C-alpha cells in the first residue's frame, strides 16, 4: 500500500501488481524515488476525477522517465476510487501523472487497440482516505499558467509512505 500524505489528509492506495504489473511498478518506483513529494493535485473536476503527480508548486512539469506501455486492457475499470494513469492522446504516453476517479467513468475503459479505444489504465484503488479524495474534489478551482481546473489553494502531496511493499 502507498499512503499519499496531502495537505488535506492521507489517501491510501493499494496497487494491483497482478493485473497492471508494469504500471504498478512504474508508480512504485516514482514513489520510492520521492518524485511525487511536492507535486500538486493540479486538475480537480467534481463528479469526474482528481489528477496529480506531475506538476510542482510553480505549475512546472517535472522531468520523468520514459513512457510506459498502456495496460488498460487488464480488465480493471475506471470506477469510483480507482486509480489510473493520465496520458496524452497517445495511448502509450503515461509517465508519472495519475488520477483518482470520483465516479464510475466507463468511457475511460479499454474498448480496443485503436488510439480512441485504448482507454486509461487502472492500476490501483483507494482503500483508505476516500473522504480526503472527496474533500479535494470540493476545493474551489481556477485557471493558472495555461491549466484549467486548478485548485485556488494548492493541494500538495507532502509525503509518500510505502507500507508493506
């Protein structure tokens, strides 16, 4: 389990190493390296998802390792509390950014191996602190440095604690 300590509380995430081995290992490596500490939940859209893990408090993109293969064809679904990788339009472009689903977002699930059908890889789920996730979802947002849906007051990942790995 990974405990994300945020400025609003702790979110406990259980990784699914069996069904998303590459993605879970990628996330765990970023966590072990301290990469997420000091990053923001920089995109908050109520009734959809909260996204973080890539931008620092200046809204600057942190340098990442190479993108990983999209494992969205693993059968896991973008349901409430599911943790998935963010990416660009390229299905195999995920690096460090992730999001937590605030509702069932079936349209983000894998439907085929086309660019439009790949979907977004779920690799874990929130097992503790869903109230913290919901609190983040309720913060007021604005536009900042070319980004929309940015919390007015920074929501920062302050510490990442790896438990039982």
